[in-house]
């Protein structure tokens, strides 16, 4: 995050009227109230618009509320027009936005950082447990009629991986990484974390974790949970080399951004039996899924719904609307990237 002084900002005056458009249907209440300002709200469509439709949606807006899948670049901003003064991304990440172009044009960029924390940490643990206890295999077995043909299971069948006292590695020590680590206390897990800088909250009670480099952490962890943002340094952070260091029989979970993991290398590691399994809420080329991953019963997949609890998604809309209201008044957004 950069300070407000670093933006090449226009001195935006407060508006008497404004247009705020959402590029997709918003959860919760789409409401931007500013005393003395007539605000026209343009609700977004239920389904993802084409690029041409997206550019039409934002034409003439003062503020756009965008999705993480919307490419906000020079073409997008040109379509919006010279009056556009703010982009409010409905996400914590903002790799879809050309920040340099926004900065050059003096356009504020906001996001919704805290609203996604609890829901995404819950999703990380849903995936950890599903992989550890072979949920996909068990579900298919119970539904297929095979259980009835097989008969009652023996005590040596469908054995899963226990988590009590195991080691959890958090890659990316931000809010979501911390919330995910905090949930491991119930299993008495040891916590390691990978981050560019030291995070004392990970090292204090109740986590009592330790900072390690990536290769050391991968070699020691039974569960690896990825929470790093996507940027040039983290793209394919988990590649063939990283996976060659991972502990035999570990679980890998990704709820951050798909391209952090090289999916071809992940497939090779799973086929080789190095990993117990993987839990993925995000994918390298989503919404496309690597065809080999789709075949594997030790891979649990969800369609990028980490924050998709109704309460938290509604809060995301609230935060985006707070950002929009501030921008309409000529002020920087309270939940700001810059």
C-alpha cells in the first residue's frame, strides 16, 4: 500500500451529482448515500459481462465498483471517461488493476481488505479437512451405491490423515494467513510462516510460530496453506523446485490466487505420490481447471468462493460503498490501495 501523497492525484472537488456503477450484481445492499449529492446507482448484471459490455457499463461513471476478474486498464479508463475518479475493487487483491495507469490519471483505488478474512480462513480449513479425511472419495463412494454393494467398511478402509500435533506452514503472513493459523490451535499444531518481514503476532501466544524460508518450511510442514498476494515475485512461487522440497505426504492448500502455484508442477507432484493431496479454491487459468486435477480424488476443488459467506460478502459491498461515498466527496477512500 502506498500513501496518499504518492498518488499523482487531481484535486477532486466534491460532487453535486454522481454516477456509481457496479460491474456485477452486488451481495447485500448497494447503497451510496452522501448528503446533498444526487447519486445515480447502476446495479451490475447477474452474469459476467463481455469486455464490450463491461466497457459500456462503466461509460460516464464517476466511480466504478469492480470485481477481481475485471481488467481495469487504459482501455477501461478511457471508456469510463475523464471524469472517473475512483475504482473500488470488491476484493482484497488488486492485481486486475493497472495501478500505474490509475496513479497517472489521479484515480483513487480502494479495496475491501478485512471483509474477506474470516470467510477465506474458513475455506482454507474446509479444504484442509476435506483433503485430510478424503471427503471427495467418501462422498462419491456413499452416493454411487458402491457402499451398499461393498458392505460395511472395515477399520482399515478410508483411512485419512490426522492433524493433531502436525506442522502448519503459512505462506504469506497477512490477515488471512493469521486467521488460518489461529484456527490450527484447536488441533495443537505447530506453526511456521514465510514472509518478507518478521510478524511478531505469529510468534506470540497462542500461535508461538517461527519465521522460516520457503524451502525449510516446505520440508517440515504437514500442511501448507498459501495466502500470499499475486505479483511478479509470487507468480509460480510454488513451482517444480519448491515442490521438490515439500515433505512427503503433505497437504497443499491454495486460497490466494491461482497463478501462485504452477499447476503442471503440482499435477506432477500429485502423480508422483509426493503429496497426500491438494485443496484448491483458485486456479492458474480460472475458470478453466487443469484436466488432470479434475480427475484426481485426492484433490478438493471449489470455484473461487473463499469469501462467499453471505455475511462477509455483504460487508464487502458495504466497504466498497464507503469507498465510493468518500471519493464522491473529493476525499480518499477509507479502505485504500492509494
